[in-house]
C-alpha cells in the first residue's frame, strides 16, 4: 500500500514539476478531485501515458549553438527546422530513452549534450560519433544503456 501511495505521489510530483503535457488514459494528477485514478496508473505502467513536448525550434549550426532539448520528456517533436540547424540531447544517463520526431522542412542535426556527462565527466557520443542527422518527417529513438554513449537508430 505504501509503495502504491509513494508511486502515485512521485508520478504527480514529476508531472507537476516538469511542466509538460501528459498524454493521458484515465485522469492524470492535477485534474479532478485530486486523486489519481487506476486507469491512469495502468496507462502509465503500460507505456501509454508519456510526457511530451512539441513546438520546439532547432537553432544554431554547431553543437555549442544548438537548441538544448529538455530532460525528463519522452516524446519530443521538433516543429521548426531551418537549413543546417540542430538540437542537443540531454545528458546520457543509463536507462534514459527519448523519441524525437523531425516535423520540420529540413534535415535536423542531433548533437550530444554540450556539457560533459555528470557521470563520466567526458563528452557524450551518439553512435560513437559527434552528431547524427534526421531527415524531415522521420523519428529516432536515442537510448542510453551506458553513461555517455547514446545509441540512436
């Protein structure tokens, strides 16, 4: 019982703290009478209720000037992509996975985080290189199994 209460409170806190939208099955925290319903929790456990953010614009032509993507957001849509612009992934912490969709008109460059990884104290990589590109209207799912090393398909 205490574990369930802890998980419900943690979920409510995370959703409130990140300020992003939550795709919901059931009633998410912060709506209704203040209680989280079982359908929402089952959706969360079943992978249906993810945090998402859209309306992001790519910027800059280098890793240092790219748009920094938010942390703790699972589904990210880049809606504005000017020619040769890019985004920076959050730090690669083991167990992290995100989905990025390029909804812009141009190819998107994806870089690792600008700052060194807090675990490795070194620069992150993506597929053992410094950047990848994502064509217009295509998605990728970078995942991190080892600190500092993003794998993107």
